[in-house]
C-alpha cells in the first residue's frame, strides 16, 4: 500500500484541533482568502471537475458534474445543503471531521458554496452527534466573528449565510431529497425525479447536496490543485468507458472484530485485506475473518476469500456488492452467525424504511418477519427463495422504488444468502428438522407488540 | 403532434397535450392499474402498481431502445417517440408483487367492508395478483377510528396511497390528514383536536382506492352490488355538479361525484353529497288536494287535472311562479300551458335561495352561494315566453293594492318548507291559489289546490348552471306513490298525447328558444355550453 501523507486527518491530533486558532495556525482559511481575492466561481468549478472528485456520501457521483447541473436561469437564491446526516451503520468518518476538525469542513463548505454561487447553506446534522453540533456551531460563530462568513466576506462581493440544522434521527434523511423535504419541515419522503435538486431542490430553488467529506476534499483541491488530487487513487478502467476513475484520499472507517478499529486515511483503492491487516492490526483475538461489509451495511458482504477487493468506486461491484458506499468496513469474525447478521440488518431497514413505496415498505417488513421466524426455529428452505425474491425485486436498480434505501436493504439479503447459502441451510435444518422442507403455510409469528 | 406506442398500439398525442403513461394507455383501452395516481392530485409515484417498461423509438429507423428497468407509468411523460410495454413478464410479475405486498397485512375483511365490490385491491388481486398467498403474516387487528363527522378510518385496510392526504393539502388546503409513524407502521391520522372537517371532506372516501376510509353516512347501509348508479346532476347549488345517484329499489343510499372537467372535475361538496335526505322525508306532500269548504280534500289525479284545467280557463289574469328548482323542460311546459289558457299570463322567476358567498377551491371547484340548480334555465324560458321579465322581488313589489290578477300558480319544489310571510300576504289576495311544492307550509295551507312536487332525483330534464352549461338527466328514482311528476302533469294539462319525454321537450325548447339552441340531442354526459350558440 502507498504510504502517503495524511491530508484530511492532518490536524486531528493537534491539541484543541477544533479551535479556529489551531486551524489558522496550520494554514487554515488561507485558501479561502486567496480564492475570494483571486478566483472566480467558474474557475473553482472547473478545478473540481478536473480533479475527478466523486461524492463521498455513497453513490460516488462526480461532484463537478453535479454542480454544473445547477439551473442558473431561476430567480432567487441557490441553496447548498451539507449532508451531515451520517447514519449508515459502521460509518463515522464525517463525525471525526466535524468533531475534531470542524473548520476544515467549513472551509470546504465555503469554497463549495462560492463555486456554486450559493448564498445560503444548511448543514443537516445527524441528531445523534451532540458534540459535532456544539463544535460546528462554535466554529460557525468563530467564522462570523473572524469575517470568514457573512455579508461581503473579507471585503469581497460574496456573501454567505450558514445555518446548522439538526435532524431528528431518521436514516432516510441522509437521502438527498429526503434531506431536503426534512429541511423544509416535512416528512422525509424522498422526492420523485425529475425535477432534480439542481433545478428544484430546497424550497423549490436550485440546490446542491454534498457530503461532509466531499467538501473537505474540495478544500484540499483548491489548495493543492487537481493534479495533486489525481495523483492519488485509481485511474479509470480502460475496459469500462463509464468508469471515471476513483481519485483522491479517502477516510476508511474500520470497525467490528478487528484489533485496532478506527478511522484511517489512505488513497482510494486500498484493498480490504490491507485495511484490516496492515492498518487495523488484523482480526481480533487471533481469530479468522468470516466476512466483511465493504462500505456500510447497505453495500452487502464480502466473504473472507474476497478481501482482495479494492475499495474504490468500481471494484466492489465486481464482487457482487452494491458499491463503495461510505467505505466503512465492518469485520465479522468466524464466530458470527450470518443468520443473526441478516436478522439484524433486516431489523434496521424495516425500522428505517420511510414507508412511501410499497415494495420497500412491505419488502423490508416482510423480510424481517421471515428472519424473525427463522431465528425462532421455524424456518423453511423455501423462505430463502422468498427472501432472495424480495431482495432481487426492490430498489431503484430494478426500478421499483423512488430512492436507494431499498437497494441498501436488498444487498445484505442477497449477498448473505448467496454467499453463505450453506450456513443458512444448515441453520434451517438444525433448528427446524421436521419442517425445513415443508411446503405448507406456517402459523404466523406474533411480534412482541401484538402478542 | 406526436406518437407514443403502448403495447404496439400507436397513440396520437396532440401538440401541447401533457399525458402520462396511464392516460396514453387508456386512449387505446389499456388499463394500467394504479392506486396513488389521480388526475386531480400531484404525482407521488409511490404505490408502484403502475410499473411498466419504457423505451424510445428512433424516428428515423423505427428502432426501439428500452430503458432496461421498470418505471411508474404515472410519472413517465408520454412524449413523442415514447414506447410503453404494459404486458411483459417483468411488468406482470412486478404488479403481482406489489399486490402481494399490499395484501401482506391487509385484514381481507371484505365480507364486512363497504368497499367490497368496487375495491381496487379486490379487482387488481383478481386481475394481477399472485395465485396463492405466500406470506405467513396473519393480520389480526381491525382498528378503526373516526377522522371527523363524515369519515371513519379502518386503519389496517389502508394501502398508504396518500390520496386523501394530498386532497386535503392540495384541493381544500385544510391539511387535516397526515401520515404518522414510519415504514410498515404508517397510518393516516389527524392531529388531536383537529378532525377532518372541510366542505369537501366526503371526497376522500371516493378517492380511497380501498376500504380504508368509510363514509359514516353510508357505512353498512348497502352493499354496492345491490345498487344501480344513475347519471344525474346535483340540485344543491348553481354549480350543478355531475353526480351519480346510487339507489336500490327507489331508495337513495349515496350520491357520488361524476367526473366532468367543465363543471366539478372529480369533486362534489358535502352539502350536496348528503343533501338528498329531504327526498325521503315522511312530511312530503304525496297527493293532490283541493279546497272543499273549510278544508282540503284528496282528489284523484284524473279528476284533479280536469277540474284544474277548467278552473284556470275561467280566470282572467293568471300568474305562474316558476321556481329555479324546475327543469328547463318543466318550466317550458308550464309556461306554455299558462300562455295557452291566458295569452298574457304573468311568468315570474320564483325565489332564488342564497347562502353566504361563492367558495372557490384550488383547481377551480366552486361551491356557489346560489342554492338552486336552474335559475339560468328558468329565467331564459321566462325571458323567451313572457311579456316581460319578472323576478320574485320585483313581482312582490308590484303587489300591494294592485290585485290585477286572480289566480296564482306557485310551482315550487323547494327542498325545505317555504316560510315567507310576504309571499303569503301576496298570495292571500288571489281568488285561486295553486301551490305545488315538496313540503307543507303556510302557502300550502292557504292554497285552493295543493299539488305534490318531485324531488331532484325523481325529475327528468335539464338544468343550466351558473356558467350556462346545460346538463340533461333521466330520473334516478320514482317519486312516492301518488305523486305525479311535474313534467307529466304539465304534459297532460297541455293535452298532449302519450307520456312526457324530457328529451323530446328539450328538442322543442332548442328549436323555439335561441338561448337553448345549442342543446341538440343527444346532450353529452358532460353537458353542453349554451354560450357557443349565443356567441355565433
């Protein structure tokens, strides 16, 4: 693996790393001053486009391209939403950035707003991050006081207001348009597209929604240039014309059954086994790994013999996973029951489905009921086929839902059963020897609330 | 001008026409099942029942490129060159799965559900459902709660299409209804202390594609397959909503709006919806009576018609008061008859009840302040046949001391007893008073002749609404035994042969009176705009 310098995490070990003075002492807001004085929004947009930066929130959409979709012919302001509703299980890279280096995030946010000509920005912060809330608000106050934010910033023509908005604890608010609806004070039901947020977003105005880590990257691209950014990561796959490549540094969240869990910075394209063994110190307690989640639970599963998978935007797809996601790797050791894993996953998605589209609302609830019954020792072989059918038919990829939550719910089901089929069948045979091949309907299982 | 293809059928789209896949398919008779989409509400594309495959046809080569995944037809514009496939294996399977999902927690209590028989969940299950139930979830609960005075929610039957929520937000803009909880625990609810209470609340029951919302007035009164639906027109106000009268054995059970883009779109107001009760009021007049000494005595219709005709031919000055509840045909026949017995008979437009001000809703639906269906039509008949235009107030103003008439025929049909002392005073001076109305009132007490009238659903004929749109309808129920309809009575008085036929009379009216000249037979279901001919 490459041993590049730390960029995104460069400051976090300094004492009082969240303070403005510490950040300024390490060269903070110098880029913001320079860009305001010397550069135009279009130049920054072109720079980001040239860098090949792709969104760090999960989908990996090219950031510069997203910005270029903004409708400029509309009256009224352009809004910028910073998606800090980091709720994907296993993911905490945004949290580290916001708690330990909030000014890096804010400088990236200011630069991104400048580039998109946004005049108002909202930080949509996950409710469960109280420290990040306090530190971001303190950082914003310090920026207003220092003149980095507000009207006619640093004597320039540009004005920007930033509001810190706290969510109420729903996973769906991390979805771009769910976030916008929630920000508007509505139920976070993702919107149908078109119109896309770049044309009609928050309060029916053109809106950009970007992830915290994405804007942090923008800050470094503005400082070091696009060539520096493109020098890290994985170039486009020549055999795939639709792959724009995966460039730049990335924060990897490593958790689960590893010796040294934590947030590690490395260029995109780090292999899973490199991350676990070299950065994370290997599987804990001397055990062997059974599987790993490549990028948050919704991306699916990698078997331990698939750990050569590179963590970039293209490689996980080749292993049957949904994508890179948030690059949050959760290691499962050999003692973990995949049935329990899937039960847990189904519980999460049944709880978090917003309930708008029928296939997701009913599919997540039904898969949970099936798993509950399997775990209660009344599973049948054909339940696995049913689960796979539910998994294969919900989501935006088959076209049956509005947003990607259902895909995220489907992938753990599909990967767990397809990659660990034998374990599921053994479990069914062991727990329900009489009925595991039964074709007859079974009595329904009462959930606790109904019993 | 453009073309889209639905299952190989070409559908022509006119310039400026904005259709979605469901509407384009309907043009060639292909029904794409859907729950959440409604032409009068915003598109949410959430039920996913209308999933289809789509693609584009290259205009040069005719080659079709498919998108490769399912899309909701409601959200997909039928733009030139769009191809829809609604019968592929993928579409059929997707529909079956959505239907299966919706039935997972549905109680399937059809035997006690009011919607059974007209329920989309039922219909689509037969048309698109899985052959057998694979789910092991048995719904146990049958929770219900009132959302307001008009509507009850059956929580477990709901499929979360959110039509009712959108209606209250987008049309009435009162926003009483909302969705609470998340995922499979979602429910429709009102905020505590703010029940569903708006002038159009009953429409959410029509909008509900399943049995989740029950009309408290209709609940458990009748199975829908026992009822016959008759196209009719609401007589509640001058808007003249197109409606269905749903009846069984001459007993009305409910009124429903009938889609009419020119009048009421898809809606009707609660006042109109529940405003049919007077037709079954036991206090209604149900037989003709004539004065004999101090009191009024029953008389057979044959005898009544003969004697009435004879009496009227002896009076010198006759005034006929035509209420705005009469149809065009009825008022025309009565006016014609009056002119026949007395060539200079005075024709007066009866009192026009008004209440409040016009109430407009988003999308153009209006509840009119004028609480009668046919002021425009009756006034036009009077204008054409009378020597001079007279309305009720002008006629009353002329009365004191003049007494230049000696017979008055009050052709009422008001849905409430008529209480007006001025009317009574004016009529008291006449030698011969004929009162035809639905209910007994001081006027009927004073009358020398008391004739029963028919209620709106018992009439056949045409109304002209506030925008000069004429809508025709046939009777939906028969009047109570003993009541001869106005049209039949006037027809007989005129000495015409056979039965009263509203359609034939309308043709006569159209040929005689310019105002009605656009009302050619057959009048289409959405009515005809009389202003077209007036302008030309």
